[in-house]
C-alpha cells in the first residue's frame, strides 16, 4: 500500500481550513446579541473619539433598525433601457464563434 504524499495532505488540509473558516463565519453571524453589542460599542467609541455627543437611545435605535433589515433583499425595478442592454449583451455573447 502506498503512503499518502505531501500533496494529498496539503490538499486535505486546504479543504479542512476552508470548512473551518466557513464555520467561524457562520458562528459569528449566529451570535446576534454579541454582534449587536460589539457594533454598538464600536459606534460609541467612534463618536466619543471624535467628540460627538450621541444619545444612547439613538444608538440603540440605529443598531436595532440596521440589524432588523440587514438581510432583506430589495429587487430593483427593471427599466426598458436596462432590459434592452441586457438582451443586447446576451445576444452578442451568446452568438457562436
């Protein structure tokens, strides 16, 4: 039986690192209370560092509004010009060699 080579090991490690990184991103997004608190603190620090007085209730309202709508998708309204350009592009690119 042949031994696993360095290439196999590095390939598997690359996949494992990618999966680990994806899991870290998911975990970060799922810890919403912690994420909200961190963003709010960074905003407080920014305003304080720039000598700008901002009411705490205003910061909380802004944080709440941002996080309540940050993952919503709003489809744009296609116009005739946009559709025409897209169709022209498709016809040009889709034409065989």
